């Protein structure tokens, strides 16, 4: 690749104001949504299947009409415009390449349709090919390429027009594990080189955490949290987020407060607190500490050696705790485990699953 590439985009910010999507009166896919994606930002839309993430992307692209609200790109309302009028480009999951065309013809197709002169078109195709490591494959057809190479061609076709917004609809889902990892790195580098606003849809939390400047987490069409990967991991706004981000997911334990202390279900006092009522306590498996003097006792049920780390499953207070031990940690030699929950690693949620900000004074009294 050249040290300096001529392909550069004028990034555009995106604002959704009261945007909704319904297919009939009884099926609301996207309830009213108000979000802003900053110019030049890499936003990942993350959520389980059926949460509305692809529908949201397609409304931004113009492939789906909004039921209500407005979409602005670069300060211009676009909800009533056709896709080609919105100044964006999209990379699809299935590549959508023309099998009878060469790599060069696929990449340069939109420029040909736009009437760009052949000399300029060829120069831009070569520049994009150098950027994406495709310079030696310009005369091949898609059927002669690997999955990763075909995905690069699809990306090249999108960026050659220098769009202010790049949309990616699960573009890595058809690749094997190693290619996915390689393409994540390439996409991150590409985003920084061309400067476009990028929106990337996935159900894969690893893709979200490694690519995003901010992650928009959807649950049944609603925004659960929209923040940086670090904040989403360390301060999840809900139990849904806490369990969706992290592998293994966060442990959730029921606790109750009597105005003086929080207690586990077995009656053991966990922390001094003025809270009253029923709550849910969260702690990530990697935050739990094996400590022979630890005040919390659990019974080891199962261990999984994953090479880089070990996962223990232990019975505690009628639930199973998952404990993640890093490589090199001493393995427990008996089933009776003594544990410590560091205060700074604790999360408290109400019974509806929403985060509560609370300071813990740990007591672990009997």
C-alpha cells in the first residue's frame, strides 16, 4: 500500500430524532429513538438476532422507510430521499459482487455508472486496490478469490466514491475465525485512513469491543446503552448489557436490603447499606478472587481449561457462579472454595434490571 492514499471521505454526522419503525399497528420494531452518531466516529450497532439492528441500518441507508421521525446526515434531512441521494455507501453480508466482472470492474462500477472518464476511473481503482491489498488481483473474477479478498472488493466498491458515511451489515459473518480477526484489523485501519463515519452492525461482542469508538446496544428495538466499549464493560446500564458483554457473562446474584445491610438469599450479610427491598448484585467472573481467607464460600462443580484461562463453575446460594482464572493461576485442589468479591468490581441493579449507583461498605458478617 502507498504511504499516502488519495481516497478520503468528508465525514458526516448522523442524527435520528424520534425515529420509529412499524410493519403494522401491532408490531413496533423500533420504538421512538433519539441518537447521534458523530462525524468520523466508528459506531457498532450490537444486539441479538431480531433486536432491530439491521432494520435501523437499513433505515439510515434508505432501504427501509421510517414510520415516523427524521434522519439527518450532515445536517440534511434524508428520510424521504432515495439511497443514492444520501451520500453514503453500504457493504453487505453476502458481498453482492457481479460474478461476470473482474475485480477492477466491480470496484469501479459506480464510477462508470456516474460517467467518470476511464483514465480517472482506472487511477482511482488502482488507488483503492493498493489500499486494500488487491493490486495483484484486478483481472480476476470473484469466483477466483478467497472470502477475505471478496470482502475487500466489496469494501473497495463502497469507498471508491469517497462517501461521508460507510454502512456495514454484518460483513464478516461469512468468514472463518482467522479471517474475521484479520479483517477486523484491516477495517479499523481503513476507517482511520479514509476518515468516513462508519456504522457497523453485528451480533458479535468481540467485533464490537475491538472496532467501536462507541457501541449502540439494542434490545427489542430499544437502546439499552450507547457508550464507549470501556464504559459499557465497566459500568453496564442494565443486566441485559452486563450479560451480553463479557465471556463468560456477568454473574447475577439476588440480594435484599433491610435498611441496614444487604444480604444474600442465605441470610449472610454482604454489605452495609441503607437500601431497602430486593436487588440484583453483579460481578464479572474475572473479578472474583480465590482467597483462602475469603469470606464467601462456594462448592466447586466443574472446571474448564481453555488454555489461556480456566473457568470454574461453583454452587453458591442456589445459583452457579462462574469464576475466570488467568493462565498460571494456582488451581483449587479441593471443592470447598473461599472467594473474595472486590468492592470496586461490584454492580447493583434493581429488579427491573436497571443499574443503581451505590457505594458498598463490605462487611461479610454472619
